[in-house]
């Protein structure tokens, strides 16, 4: 027998039986926005392929693509994914976003199905322009430009291009200051037929009217990454008012009107929101300082703030390194922190050193406080939220 020939034929046979690893499949498309502007060079476009089958849970990501400096207003993309992860009885969608300097500026605001249920592997995605709030820009689109309010307290009348970069001419308009705790807290859900609000205190659900500060609530919902049909906990000042129904009967119905949007809280439920939490003698875990998310340092202690009550009017705070001690005063919903705070003197590694300076600067800017459930916010003189906390019970 010719053994060399035998092994050659046997090798070909084995290779023929070996499984061939499938190449990733692709979803392609074009994402576009209506504004006739070119994105700044620091903009980053991102498209994600999501499994949105389960309406009461967060979508599952199956693939994504990021494009730096995409230009616009029309952006072509291709998302690779593993075809073995696709199930015929599941629902898949593409979500597209644009961030500038780490802040969301454009996002898709509806479901764009792909792959199953008769949908193809190509999709055209529409995006809407957003403007951030609480330390950045709050904007509403207009025919001639964008009216934005800055955290400094001045208002800016800007073109869409200027709104993207924070530039514009200041006007005399003022940013309203919060006057009281939020009158509404509950679950907001967006669907094809409009937005609804489930009130935590009563459990009742009402449609949300597209007036007042509705646009800010909608923008925050989208910026939090919620797909239509999923709910998110929100707080705002609002009222129940009667509006004509849309069924042509002439009957009026109760709707929620958003007077002043405050915030959305992705990890809060109505059960958690109805807990009774006091401002003082509560261990307030620091979640955010401005736009910076504060994490627990490896091997360190929780970043936190404690406002001591019982006529002590002293506070203690840390981001996980030095301990800051000082005085504070409260009058209703007004709060101020003393400038002569003391601190231990340890050398803090990054990012704790930067967080520590940010904490010291933030508390000096605080003018008001609000509590919704187990969440507290500090607000500056312009009405912008400058710090977010979560209550942890002290034993």
C-alpha cells in the first residue's frame, strides 16, 4: 500500500468533515437626521443591533459599530453579528445615536425592525436632535435655530451648529429655579400612540400631554437608552388636567401635564420610590457629580455624604480617599455648605484626586435639595442638578 497516498486522501476526508466556522453576518443601513448641519470632528456615531423581544426587560445587544467623525447628516453603517444568535421567533431592531464630547446629541426614537418577521438585513434609521440638560444645554428646535438655556443661568439663542458646541449669543431670559419637591413620580412609557404615566402613589395610568416641559422628559427617556414600550422612573412637577379626547366624542379626559422636568432614574421602581427617606442622618451614596459618574474605588470605601442632624448641622463626605468635614445649613428646600471645610491629607490616586476636587466644588455650588424616594439631588442657583445620591439605611 502507498501509505503516503493513503494519508493524503485521509487528511482531505477529515478536513471535509471538520466544521467550518461561519463568518459573521451583517446588517447594513443608513442613519440620517433632518437638520442641515455637519457634525463636529469629535462626534461619534454608533449603531447597535438589539434583541427587543421581551418588552419588560432591557434589550440584548448582539452587535455594534462605532464611527468617529461621521460627518452627516446621512451616515452609512454595517453591523457584524453572529448568525447563530438569531432566533426566528425573536424581534430585532437597530438603534442609532450620535455623541459629541461624550454627550448624546442625536438618537433614533422609534423601533426599526430587522432580520425576522419579514424584515430585511438593511434598514434606514431616522434620528432626532437632542439637547442635554443639568450642566449642559437644554434646547428646543425651531425654524431659525435652537433656543437653549445654559447652566450658567443665561439663555442662548443659537443655531443648531452652535447648540452642538455650546456657543451662541446670550439673551436676558432666565432659567427658572425649582421651588418645591416634585409633585409627580412614577413610570413613564413611550409607545407608537403616545406617552403614558403610571403614578406611584395611586397606581393609576394617564396619557401625557405634549405641552409644557414634555420635550425635556421625552429627550431624557431616549437619552437613557429606553426602547419604545419600556418604562422608566421619572420625577417632575406636573398636574392632572382635562383635555378633549381624540375619539371625536367631545368628552374630556384626564391627562398629565409636565410643568417642570426633573430627572429619570433607570434603576428605580415605584416600590423603592415610596420609601420614606429623610435628608439628615442618612447615608447618601454618591452616584454622580455633575456629569461624572462616581464609582466605588477598588478596595476602598463607598463615596458618600452624611448630613448630621439633631442640631449638629455638620456633614462628612468622601469619594473614597480623604474625609471632608464641615458645616451646612438648611432652610426648607434651601441648603448651603460652609466654605471652611476640613479634610484629611492623604495623597489620592487618579481618578480619586479629581473626584475629590469635584466634590468640594460641587457642594459649594449647592443651593437647593430635592428627594424622590431613595434618591436625592443637589441643585445650583440656575436650577441645574449638580449631584445625585442614593440613600443607604444606617444601622
